[in-house]
């Protein structure tokens, strides 16, 4: 994986989590993983396409997720209710969106998918031939692991589909 793709995610995560929690965020030791990713209690999944392509996972324990949602939303969560789940997914979305803006500033335009939240520990997700760089973040709510399975994609930029209505249908 290109190291130029790492810093935007680390910076974005630190900025977003510090802003949302009011606490400092520290980075643990990086590691490279191959093979299947084994989910934790909560895994936010987003995909990137464009000049950078691949998948990002934000994983954490249920306890960390409840604590993070409680801090961010200002409401105590003992279990992962819908509102807490939505808050956690949105944190992943905001971090990835901010990282994609930083990537664009560096000349790597990307589009991100909406977040998906996988609940339950132990599911195996294959990133196929993408090795994952794992970035541990130590937060006030507990540890959050960012798994980056990214590579340089289509350098020609993004194209959007033509969504205009064909002339044959304009008379309806």
C-alpha cells in the first residue's frame, strides 16, 4: 500500500475523534496484515473508488462503541441501540469523507460509499489481494482499529453515469 494513503486517514481520524470527544487520540504501532479480516463486535465498512480504491474497516468492541456513542451523542448507551449504531457508522463516514478530501488535495480524487455496519465478532472478510495496514487508535472511549486495504486506482478520474431520461420516455 502506498504510504501517501495512510496519513490522510490517520490525520482525519485524529481530527474527527478529538473534535467529537474533546479528548486526545494516540496512535499505536502500525502493522501489516494479509489474509482474512476477523471482525470485532462492531465494524464500520466503507469502500473507495477512483484514484484510490479499496476498503476501510473501523473496528471496535461493543464496550468501546457504546462509550464512543455515549460521548458523541451525549446520551448513556449500555447496549448498541439503533441510535448508537447510527452514530458509530457516521463517525466512520465522517473520517473517511475527511480523508478523501485530504487525498483529493494531494491529487487523488476518490468517491466513498455509504457506511455499512457489521455487528458481531468473528466473521471473516476477505480483501482478496489487498494487504491491510492496521492503525490502532487509542481514544477516551477505548481502542479503535482502522484497517486500510487501499491501492492506487484509476488515475483518469471519476466518471458519472448519464442519468438523463431517454427522449423516447419524455412524453410520459
